[in-house]
């Protein structure tokens, strides 16, 4: 029971939190070579108090610590089981009892489709992927990478929804702290309120950090898909997320037309968006404090020379009103960003006034006086060098410069 409490503590309270205010007495765990000098039993007990990232970093310090970590955990595992791990199980039959920290699942297909590929594989690989999942120890699992590749096969799509239901019913989603889901845009339609797909991912949307990657691949079915359905599916999915950190990676938009989406949420505190520059969205997130944006490509349709913060990916005007608690925008403090934006706006207004008060004289442009400042209202002094050069004061008039006291300050 004590170990179970430690496991729950490791999942719910990670060692280092980037988006929450840490107490002045808490410090992040930094693994060093000194730990390898401790007795093995002490290090073994220490592993019960560390989160997954700290355990993985501890395994990379030196060989001694890595052997201790590997003796207790499987750091990373892939389903379906690879031939190398199947051969390892032959030599170490009880290795599947070690707790898995990070799991990657891909190539989810029904058993009858991959029956031909299993003839020359080992007995473990011939098991259905659902049985392979129940074969391994998932008591310490905190990170899951789930890849749902694009497909037009109805049976494969139904099988994947059933596999999500398996992960939900067995409690795998509930114990995760990080989930990375890679899927395609039409998958969002399964999560609409009129469909039942949202019930299969109820706990998956409540993890501490959720990463969603929507692939940019297009199929015949997606070309015929209505862009309005894509907008509704994306808006509905974002509204269901209850994760503290949320990363949304969009490869490309289904249409070149600007589709304005309203992304509303009351749980997300850190939001990172990776999308094309023509992505249009209005945010209504009452709890978000940190907002970061980036683009997957180098070509910018808004600013071809370089990407502009507040214009590309997300427009600042569509963010400021819906995010009252926002403190960091694009890696810049909101107060500093507003000052930079106000200064730039002032410079643009000044240059606009300057251009409006210029006339073309030959090949050059001459700026006109504003007739409002103190310099414009003064009269010629007749004593400065420029006044003495004027013909009205007996000069030759070659300099053609205004009185030094009458320089326009506007």
C-alpha cells in the first residue's frame, strides 16, 4: 500500500512544474554522479518518489545508475511488440513484469488483417495487441504516445475506437500524466456531441499535459469533407480538454479560405499552438496564463520576410479579450508586449504623418512644416549663420537653410 501511495504521488505531483507557481522551499531534482555512491537499496527506494522525467534523466547519468533503473523499470516500450523485445523475453521470461514508464502504440489494425504477417513471428508477437497490452505491467505508466495513422478502412477505424474504449475501461488513461495523440483531422468528427467517441477518451482529456498532432495528409474522403465539420470538430474537442498544459499541432488547414474558429476552454493554463500562418482562431480561455505560437513551415503568407508576433498563427486582437489572465504571449511578458506594440504603433503613426507632409522636388522629397510647433511660429532671428546667408539679410542665398531657431519640431 505504501508503494501504491508513492506511485500516485509521482503521477499527480511531478518534480518540476513549468506552468505553476512553485513554493520557495521546493527545488527540482537534479541527478548527479554522487547518487551512484549511495547503497543500491537507497537508490531503489528513491525511485519510488521520482516522476518519469527524473527517472529517465537519472538513468542517463552513468552506467551504474542506469543498471539500477533498468532493473526496476522498462523505460520505453513499443506495441505491437518488436522482434528485438520478443527475443529479449525469450532470454528473460519475467521481464514483462517490470513496470513500464513510457509506452508507444502504433499500427493499430484488426487481427485478421495482420494474420498473414504473423506466420513467421514469435508467439508473443502473434498475440492480439489488446492481449499484449494486458501482458505488460502498466502500474507506473505515466507517458503514452498513441499514433492513429490515417486510413479509409471502416473496420480499422472501428477497431481503433474499440481500442480507445479498452484504454478507458482498464484505467490506463486515468493514471497518465502525459499523452501524445497523433491522428488525422476527420478523427475529430468522432468526438462530436452527437457521436459516442468522446466517451472513449473521457479520462485522456484530463491528463496533466496533452499533445494533439493533426497530420497534414489529405485523402479523397477529407477533400470532400465540409470545412464546417472540421471547424465544429476542432472547437468541440478543445472545449472538452481538461488538461493543465495543452499543445495543438496542426499540419495545415483543409482549405485556403480563412476559417475563423472559436476555441473556448475553462481548464487550460498553458496553451501552445503550432499551426500555419493563415490559421484563424478567436480564443476564449478564462484560465490560460501562458500562450506560445509557432509555425511548422518557413513560408509565411502574412509576412513573407519573417514571422511577426501578434499577426502570424494567432492575431493578438482575437486573443486579448478572451484571455483575461494571460501573462505570457509568445514567450514575451504581456506588459512588455503591449509596450512594444504601442511604441511600434506610435512610430507608424509618426511615419504616416511625415509622409503626408512631404512634397517631391525634382529627384528629392522635401518635408513641409507642421505650422503648429514653437519653431514654426518663430520669426527669423537674423543673427545665425543660416539667416546671414539669406538675401533678405544681405547674403548670397546659396545655403537655402531655415533659421536655426525656426527648425520644425513636429
